[in-house]
């Protein structure tokens, strides 16, 4: 749902949008104060403080939809050489496109009362729209005088509420009214749950016994448009669009009057801080459309009311009196709610009751007390476990036995200390904890590890980024580790590119000394010196014990690999300027950016299924407020399981390196923020109907902090399901910086009521104080929160009333506001009763306005704003959550322990095992024998092929040159490949029939003997002859009308069906075509081409076994051998024969 902000959007698509936006704002303000903002950067602060709102009467677009417009353009062209000028004129006609019969998705932000819920009869239903222009995008009153549009404007939308008997059409009416409609309207016609009928405009115009304003709206262009339409009784419609005199008698005008509805729509600009739904933006601008009818006043039982947001466009073009029994209006949105009898539960009572349910997230106290009352050791232990937030769950062991286990999610009623284990896990089994007192396994952390791995496997983007990040860390760390190991053996054993470049200036001066022997330094190994020809190919060969171990499992690598991996991970976690990547600058590695975002989202418990968070529904009962602590061990296990993907080395130090980089991000925090990254440690659930009634129920932590606060007050604030709100924080409940909570109705989701009191005998109105002066002056009025006195009280027979009870004296069938009379009385009362203040020596009015507007009227119709404030300090229900703050970094930082295949030191290349002494250097003799490392057995005679590969001073043996083979034009590219084909039913080696139901046929096509073939395949066809069951000519199917074939594994091909007619017979041709831009593929690259033919009805042969011959044809690019034709038999088994 998009929120209109009136400017640049600040929304961040992340479950951590509250913390990220807060950090972005604080960093931007600090950059602004230091003069570090870039040319394209700007810091925009909301003009309204949290909790404030600005109310406008309307937001009209530049051009309204409906009328036709034209643009006239005149251009005069003059040239320096001519006195005459050329005048060009052009005209372009256009219309403005806007919603008319349906609203775009996401247009409705919220409705009140919510669908299916109950409310008082005083309450006026209303709709909150996400587009502030929407109610005025079309003309609600084309004949409105221009001077009345300066402060008010009639919208084209209105909210009407109806009882069931007012809109319910009888079966006879439904049968007679829609006889002339088209077949697009399903017969018999039925009304929806809100008593609307969905149809096209053409069908609406063909409906009898009704009139509609839609017929006045260019019907030639909208005949195919669909919408929901309600059929309002003509008498009720007349009352809704008529005026009433001072004696409350209806005065029917010549045409419907829509002017009263100008007071029932307005715009609200709010600060969205602390709101779950609208809080994705800093600012939200909404339009609000109010209803003008109260609920039934004399009902003794709950009554269902249907509410419709209807279009009143074209209503003023109709004529009174209405000649038909019904008037059809287009309903753009509808819902139902229940009107309660008087003195039922209301919002203040619900909030007060909610404040008394404060507790922690655990089973009800009655369940725990019942176990403790048994006074046996096992019951006491189970009660203690339940008191810690555990639940008993069904558990299946690795060997398959069903058992019971203890499970607790990440949300605990007590603060959980850190585990003593700090190693990563490779399976999660080692994270299970056995409760020795009752012999039950605690699978909490094991389940968290498995969940983390499952969530990671389900996110392809994260998995791919993690694999690439692991590869980068492993490759770089192995290279650095190998260099260090080699250099530890000998500082000069490896020369890097940098070392080589440093020696380039002196290389040329030393080239002439290459063959000049010189004595080595004292104690150094003698260098190689030139010798005779026999010494030319002799070098000292390193023995196994002299070669350092450079494999990943080598002890030398293992000692330093983790250190190098952490260095490389920290480098990848930086930005190009050398600072740490903090999600507000550019990263060195895009893969690290993806991995970091995913891991931080999981630390905010995003994506964790609800049954993992709340293990038992009894932990969170209806109408309750439950606080909890977040178990960091559980989160560590979740992260460890996610990062375990791609572990192919056992102990997996790369995982530990990634965690070290993540801990750096958490500990250091973003630049210029001067604090650690905020990670949730506490939170609360609010389960109440208030959350459904007010989805943007505003949450504020106490005490109120500076603006902007140093830390984001709420880290995550979401409506996770209907009626359940989740809030995560990083401060301890009851601490000095979190002394309490306040829940407040949001400004744009407040209730609107007719009056303070309303029944069949009277209406009691309190006129609220309104101000046109600055807030600082308004605060000087000590009575600003008190209504004006005396209250206004009207009875049904009072002259010049504000409220119309019924169409006849003593009835209450209308229950509508009398406008503009109500708005004029409000204005007059404010002008007379608001009083003045001293501005110097001149008395000045607190309220100084001369026009009644929809904005002023909306403030009057607001029901009182209720809020619930809960003190947390010293609350005994939260004592189990008291604990000193701890860092929220990961603690499973040691690589997993995996036993090596060979114990350390037993390798044949180990330097610790005894080795034979080195052979003495051979004497440098030109004619002497060269010492070798091996000897030939006596009588060995080398063959010519061995002698030919001796040193360069040995002459090769003469051989006879063989003639080259002659290439002839008749040679083929190689032999034809061999195709093996079969048709089977899934899970069988044949096609099984019996019930003669459609089934999926698998065509298994294998390719062999093609390793050296150079044929280019362009198409492979399978021809299936179609026809009925015939004892002489066997056909696989009589016909085929299924969804078609699809490839199974080899996606290098597309399979296309086609019917072919040859010789009076019909064939189903299944063509396998290469998915290549050239239209061909090398056959040596193909191993199989299996595909599936969906829902094929195979012929039911009377015999138990029947063979059906199928033909195949392969097409190649070789002009001399373009085709290869084969065939195979399909084995049909009749299981019923």
C-alpha cells in the first residue's frame, strides 16, 4: 500500500525500516551541520511533530475528470528578411482519466468500524483513502457556484449506511428487474454479502424498475465497464438528497441536492511516527469521507449494517420525483459491521481492560499453578519449564521413534544467559540439551538451527550471494595462508610480483654476472654453479619432508587460515573509502551487502513463522499485552544454520569469518551515528480488537526523548496478523529510558460520532473549542480541553434541528445529519463563546473565522481521542525481564569441531617423522657418472621410444615416415548416434491402463554413441498415430486435447505439439527443437531428451499386453545425411484384463 507524502518518499523496503530511516536521518543532520552533504543529498524533516496533524477542507486536482478539455496553441514565426509573419495554430482535445466504477488496488487505507466488528449507534462510518485528491477527482456538483468552491467543494464520493431491509431485494424483484440483461449477468441474479450486484454498465441500463445517474455519464464510452451497484429505495434516496425545513419536514427540490456532502470529506496530513501501517513513511496525507447516517437507535439486539462508498457523480442531473421504485448507485467499496444496543462495551472500556492484562509471554498462571499443586518432583520440574516459556511438543528422533520434547521460541518470559558452547554446528544435533531431571530433550536451539538453514535455502538471492562470498573468502584466505606457510619455511622461497618489480632496476646490472661463480655468504646454502654437460639436467629434488603442507587440512594452514579469512571478510565488509560498510554507503562487495541485509533481517526475526515465535496459542490470549525478552542464543543458532550452507570442509572457518565481520558491523555502527547498531532485545505483543479497529494505533515509549532521539524508540512495529501487533525494542522494560508505554488513537483513524449522546428522545452535542491563533497562544487558554458551555440539546420536535430522526414524527428511519445547519451552528457557537485574550492592549479572539468548512466540521465530529498509558517501572509482572544490558553480537564464533581422517602428524609428509639424511652433493665431473635416485634391474633394455626422449645431447633413432590418411568426400562426420526411446507411466516401466482416465506419459529418449559424432541436430520428432482401438492397427491414443508436453530435465530443447495429416491418417507430431539462436545443437552434447505429455487418454486394448509402434525422425545439418529414421514399441499393459 503506497502512502502519499506530498514529496519525496522516505520508505525503505525492509523489516528494519524504522532503524534504517532513523539512522539515515541522524546521519543526514550531522552531515548537514558539518557541511558534508553532497550536491544531490538533502535532509527533509517533517513539518509536523509526532502526534500532530493538519486538516484541509479539500485537495482538488488541477483538472477534474469527466468534462472534455482542449488545448489551443498559437505560434508566430518571423524572419529577418520578410515583413510578413506566419501564424500557426493547433488544437488538441483530451480527457482526464480517473477511477469511475472501480477503485485502483490500494486506494482504501482503512475503514471504520472494521468489517465484522461491533460499534455504538452514535458512530458515523468513514473511509480513509490513500490518495488525498481522490474524492475531488470528479465533479460531485457541476452546478456549484464558484464562490462556494473557495473553502469547500462537493466530492463525487459519499458514504451511506443501510440496514439489511433497506437494500435487500425480494426474489420477485430480482427475477423481474434483470430479465432484459445480457448473458454476462449470471441468472438467477444474487446479491453479495453487502447487498450489491456486480454487472456491466450495459446490463445496468437494461435493468427495469429503476433509474440511475450512470445513464447521464456518456453511456456510449462506458458500456463495457463493470462495477458493483446497489438499488436504493426511491423514497430513501429522495430523503438523502433533499433539504429539511425548520420543522424537520422534507422539502423535495426539482433535482437532487448534493451540497450537504461538501462537509463530509476532508484531508489529513499527519506525522506517522509510532504507527505500524503508515509508519513506513515519515509523513502521510490521507483523504477521509464520512457517512451522514447513524445506526439504528431502538434496536434491542445487535443489528447488521451495510456501508457503501458510492459515486454521486451525475446525481444532480436527475429529476425529482423518482418515477421508479429503485435508484441504482455505483458502490466502489463496501463492508458490514454490527450496531450494538445502548450501554455495550466501548473503546474506553476496552483500553482500560487491556491495561490490566500486562504480563510476560508464558502459559496462563492457572496451568502452572495446577502442576505445582501436585507436589511431585516431575510436575514441579515441568511447571518450572512452563514458567520459563517452554511448551511440550511432539518430537521424532533420528531413528524414527515418536517422543515428546521441550521447545521454546526466541521470545522468552525471562532473560536467558549465554550458552557455554561457542562453536558452530554442522547439523544442529549438538545444540539439543537433555533435561536430566525429567529425561526430555530440549530441541529449541536445534529447531532454530534447522529453521535458519531452511529459510536460507528458500531465498535464492541470499544463497547465491553467500556462495560467492564464501568462494571469495576461501580463495583469498588460502592464497594468503599458502604464502605465509612458504615464507615461514624460507623468507626467499617465494618472490611476489611486488618483490620482482622492486628488483627490476638492479636486474640489468647483474645480468652479466649470471655465469660467474662467487662464494656464498657465511653459513648460507651453496648456490648452484655451472658445471659440465652431465650436470646440466641435475637439480636437487625436495624430499617429502621438505615440502610444506599447502592443503586446507594441513596443520600449517589450519593454524593461520582463520586469521587470514577474518582479514579478508573484514576487507569485503568495507566500503571503497576503507570505512566499514554500514548500509548507508557503497560496499566493496555486493554479495556482502546482500548477506548482511539478510542476516540483520533475521536478527529482527523477520520471516520467522508464527508458530516458532509463539509455541502455544495460550501464551497470547485475546485482549492481552505480553512482554518478552529475545533469547540471543536462539538467534545465534538461527544465524549459524543459515550460514552453514556451502560448508564442504567440515570445520568451516569461513562461517566464523563472516560472523566476525557481522559482529564488527553491530559493534561499530554507522559512521557519524556514535552508537552501536540497534538490535532488538525486548518486545511485546498486543492482541486486541483495538488493533483491528485502529491498525495505525500509535505507540509511544516513555519518557519522551529529544527530537530526533539518539536511538530509534521502536525497532520493529508491525501488524503480523489480524488483531495482533508486534513491537521490538532494544531497552529493558522498566528501565530509566523505558518507563512506560502509551497507546493512542491515530489522527486519521479516529472515530466520528453524531454527538456525545444520541437516542430516540434527544441528541446532546458538546461543541469543542477550536482556535485560529498560534499554538503558543492557545496553550495559555486554561480551558482549551473543555467543551463550550452550555451543551446543545435537541429533541425530535425541536425547531431548526441539527439531526433528522425520521421521515415521520415519532419514527427513526432516517437518522441523518441536517447539513449545512449543523456546521452553521458550530461556527456560530465558536464565534460567540470562544472568548478573547489580551494581545498587548487589544482584546483578540481565539477563534476568528466566518465560514463553515469541512475541516472545521470534521474536528467537531471527532469522537474524543482515547489513550492508554501503562507504567512499567516497579511492575511485578516484569521482574523476570530485569537484567543489565548485554551486547547483541553473535557468540558462536569458533569453527565446528570435526575429527580429521588422519590424526595430525601421521601423514607421510609430516616433518616430525624421522627422515633419511640428504645425499652428499655429487662431484662436478664432466665425464663422471651422475648419481640417480633409482636404478634399473639387471638385464633391462630400454626400447627406442624411451631412448628417443633422452636429453638433448642424445641423437634420436631414425624412423620411417608413414603416409597421411587420405580424406575422401564420402566420409561421414562420424557414425549416426544411437537413440533409445520408451514410453512409460510414472513409477513404472510400461504404460498402464485400466480405468481409462487421462494420465501423464513420460517419453524417455536417450542418446548414446555420440561422443565423437560431429552431427548438428536441428530437430527430433516423435510421430504418434491417432485412432480408435483397432485389432490390426494399434494406435496409442484416439485423440489428444490435454495441456501439452513439457521437457523434464534437458532444458536445451523445447517440445511443441502439432497435428499432421498424411494419407487420411492423423498423427500427433511432438517436435523437439533446440533452444539456440542458430537453431541447432551438437549431438555430442546431448545425453537425453525426455519429456512429459500431460493428461493423455491411452487406448484401452482388450488384451493384457499390447505393443504400439511409434516412429522417430532426427534432422541434421549435414546435407549428405540430413535425416535418421528409427522406431520403437510402447508396451501397453491392461491391468483389468
